[in-house]
């Protein structure tokens, strides 16, 4: 006689891994506006060059600050790299609506984790000044892993550090390529960015069996 007990999948999602920029945090006004006081109408050109220089440091290869200093000098900017990094790369605002959802997930018994591409100096600011080391159970920064999204290896290593089967982890990112990389590694994944609003994310999580509603009192 068939049992009436519901069958729970062996690897039901018990962990949610969040991207940072565009999901839990933003740069107020955007990157170009943050750079304009230093570069004026060359802000876009400068930023794209700086991002190219930054790319190896995202996987822990070298220090971004000397590269930023060289890019500033090349563009005729005398401002110290430390000042520009603080004014632009560290100009981060937490998205409190997303953090309210993260707190609800934790109260509902889920592990909540961070998976983000960051060079070391910006990551250290996030970990300390923004308090992310205390807010997340496991933090997976690309510079520390030596791997960057969307490489599936990033997500396999993240799952190892979380201590869970990849299929028990749901990843949230505003970049479709990163979502596809997570899926290739065996994670569940949803494509979402903060301007869609937290209610949309709650519904997307629910499609994967994840309850992000605040616990009933």
C-alpha cells in the first residue's frame, strides 16, 4: 500500500548563494557617474580600460591598486589611486530589501552565502566595512577562490566550501552567463536583479521550493 508520507528530494535546496553587485548591493548613481569627477567625459573610456586591467586580479592574480594608478597616470589624472578606489570601487550601498529577504531565509532554516567576482581590496571593504563576513554563512570571493564566474569550477568550489551537494544550492545572479555557469555545475539558479523588486525574487525562489516569506509569529 503506497505511503502517504511526502517524498522529499534527496538534494532539496537548503542553501541560497547570492551574487553581490546588482543583487545585494549597488553603486549609487552608477559607475560612470562615480568616475566623472576624476575623468569627466572620458569616464566611460577609462572605466572599460580599468576593468580590463582588473580582470586578472579578480582571480587573485596581483594587486589592482598599482594597475589603477597606472591607468590614472595614462589618462593624466594626478589623484592617488587610493582616493579613486575609495570614491568609486568602495562606493557601495547595501540593498536593504534584499537583506530583509536574506534574514527571512535564515530564520526559515536555509544557509545563506555570498558568491561574487571581486578583487581583494574591494572584497576586504565588503567583508569588514559592510559587515558581510557576519551576514553570510560562507563567503566565496573570486580573488580567494582563484576562480571567477561564470566558470562552473567557481560554483563547484563554492559548493565544496558550503559543504553541500551542488543540487542543494540555489544561486541568484543578475548576469545570465553566471546563472548558466551555475547550472552547468549542477546548482539550481535564477536570473534576477534588484530593480525587479523582492516580490519577484520571492516567487522565483518558491519555484525551486525555497520559502523566503517571513516566519509566522
